[in-house]
């Protein structure tokens, strides 16, 4: 059995998750990564995507729009710009955020537009995975 570690997911509005988990799959800016107990200390930025916590009771999925993850051998803390459970209620909020992102991208130009388009596309792909 895999060792457990502490996991906390916080957004500016509220704490979404806190507890013991086996692993956390993180949509890091450099690519997807999985944090487990005894992981090397790491801080990474997040891109829009699905964050999955794997606890003994089962898997919980969240959609994050960005933020930071701090990983240590003892646990993982995620400070999300915005985070929602990957369910129908969360999907409605995320659809609004996606519309805002696309509007901002349209009003931008150059590298800023490219970056905003990529973030919007990442979020759209994450939203598509919500049932």
C-alpha cells in the first residue's frame, strides 16, 4: 500500500480539499506531474486543467484555472487562482470563465494573445472531461 501524504487545495474563495491522499496529479505548466509521499521539494506553476487527488476512499477531480503547487516529502499544497469540483455545478462556473478568457484573448495581440489562447484551449479541454 502506498504511503499517505497531506493534500490541501485552496482557492481565494474557499478551501476545497484537505486530507490524506496517496497521490495528486497536477496540471503543471511544464507538463502533468504526480506528487506522492517523499517527493522531492518542488514549487511549480499550474496551467488550466484537471487536478486529481487519489485518496484511500477514491479519486476526486477538480478543475483549476492556474496557480501554484508546493510539493514536499510530507505533502502537497495547491494554491489555485480558481478551482471547482469537476461536476455539473463547477462546469457552469467554468463555462463563464472560459468565455471571459476568450474575450480577453480577442482583445489582445502578439505573444499575450497566444498565451491567453493557449490557456483558454487548456481550460476548454479540461471542461470537456466533465460529465
